[in-house]
C-alpha cells in the first residue's frame, strides 16, 4: 500500500478515506481528513478508543455501522447530503452551489428517515469511553 510505504519512508500524511478509517489505523495513520468527520466524529472516536483498547471486534462493528451510513451519502451525493445532515443536526450551512442541488422537502424527510433507520443519530451522539472519562 502506497500510504503505508510513504509513512515508512518518513512522510507525514493524512488519511482521507473515512470508509477505511480502521484500515488507516491498521496501516499506521495518525491524521485524518474527510467530510463525515463533521457529523460522525463521535463514531470515529469510538472506533479509535476500541482500537486503543485492542478490541478489534468492537472497532470492526462500529466501522461497519459507519460504512452503512456512507451508503446513504451516495443517494444525493456526499456534499449535498453532508450539508443536509448538518442542517438536521442544527447547523444550517446554506444551499449548495450550482450545479449541485440541495436536499430539501420530501428528499430531506426521506434522508432523515433513512439516517434514523441506519442508526445515524445514535452514532453521531455516541461518546467514546475515553471521552467520557477525560482520557
């Protein structure tokens, strides 16, 4: 993997594949960048806490949950869906710029329902054990 080899060569790199967050940890990633960290940071912190405790089964379970949510991003596009999700969480970021189209009306209602069915709101609010204990 080019990422891992680049780290071995002394480069500092950000891992930019949220869908592969756990794989990034397995390959030595220490820095991450991506859209879904804006609204799923608690889930990623929980995966990191599981990883730190060497509970790979729990980390995989949480990563699978993130992957299921990632599929929802593809329905309207990641930027469009990301803005709609932030609005659902109370942070209105304004409409998408053309040629992108904002997720509004019945589409936003359907998105909210799909997110609820996938457990998004629980993942977005989850606090990792280390966050709860201040560690």
